[in-house]
C-alpha cells in the first residue's frame, strides 16, 4: 500500500487540531456566557449588613427580597420582621447560610473586612456599597436596584432624592454672613463628636454652620469638656435615639458661660435620621437648618 502523502497527513492533523480548538473555544465561550448571565441575573434573596443599607434596599423597591438583616434595622417597619443574622460586627454564619442569599450587601466603610472575606470564602456574592456622604446615596439606590432587578423603582427614588438635595443646597447657598459655631455631640461620658468628613459634619456645613471640631483627623474623636467650653459654640446639637435627650440637655446647664447654653440653643436631634446615609437624611438636613437659622444671618 502506498503511504499517504505527507501533505495530506499534515493537512488532516491541522484540521483535527483546529476542530479541537474550535470545540474548546466554543465551550469556553459557553462558560463565559453562563457566567455573564449569572452576573446580570436579578438577585432574589438579599442580606443587608447595616441598617442604612436595609433602608436603601427598601428605597430601591427590593424590600420584599430581604431574607436577613443586622441589628437596628428598624426602618421601615417591615424591616423589623426580617430575620436577624447578627449585628454590624458579628454574624451568625449558620443563619446566613440557612437563608441561602444570592446577594450580600456590605457597607463599604462600616462592614469589617474579615466578615466580607468569610462570606466570600463561603462562595457568596458580596457587593460593597460605599455610602458615607450625601452624594453617594442616590448612586447606592441605583446600584441596589440594578442588582435586584428593580431599576425602574430605584431610578425614580434616586432622582427624587437628587432633586430634593439640590433644592436644599440651593436654598442654603442664598444665605450670607458668618457661620455659627456648632458643637455636634454624638456621645457623652466622655463626649464624642464628628469631624467635617463625617456625614453629620457634612450636613452642618450644608446648613451653613461651622463645626468647631471639624478640622480634626479622626471621624469621631473624644473631646474634653474644657476644649468644648473654650471654643464657645453658639449651637449644640445632641444626637440622641430618643431615650435620654432631655437629660443630655439638662447636663449642659453646668456651663452657662457657653453661648449655646446661655441662649437656649441646645437641641436634641434624632440620630437615626442624621447618622444614616439614606433618603431620610433630608429630614435631618431640615432639622439642622431650622436650628441654625436663628443665629445665621440671611
């Protein structure tokens, strides 16, 4: 038998190799397509790892998809009926896995990194949501809506928030004069405050106030009584969860030499409204601006 010409053998080998390569590429493309579909498929079982993210999920129209939340997720009222899977720092991993989440929402700056790493090691999809400033709230709502497949609702909610925030900024820009000195009290015994990089400090600036400890490097530094008295705040804003606001105001009567105390401008504000980067921050802005308005020239 005459052996086949080398060119024919080589040609068939090349054809076989090309065939295998085509099959391999086809299979790879198939895997990529499946992965791409999975990446864009709406999430139906959400976990929220912070109270502010829980509020944002409801704002994005995906509240009925929450299967687990952390402690203090108390707004809206429906959030209180969702299974607790721990708090912002400690998670019950058995409960987490039992509810079979297909999306876990982590607070970009607030959720401990080790918790995120543990959840991802378990094969869960975790999305970090940066929401620490006013201008991050609307994008956070939009992102959650996109992940959960509720973009139509989320887009409208984000638009309403942007419009309302812009209007409040416009109103305050029209005022002139020296900014009143403000002490923001977020804790007592010892006193704690916030700097200008923190959300509450941002709200005070929007309302035309000067945070007397805004320049400090720590987000929430501890402050001595003498330092507060020395800076002579004209307004004191006590953030409170509704339990001991009156007691906090009465405690300031020990320092009548402080202008805010002498002139009766020590105010208690709802910490849940002011400390969470959610659409409810608009209520907090209005409350702060009302308190600063009497000592801020028009």
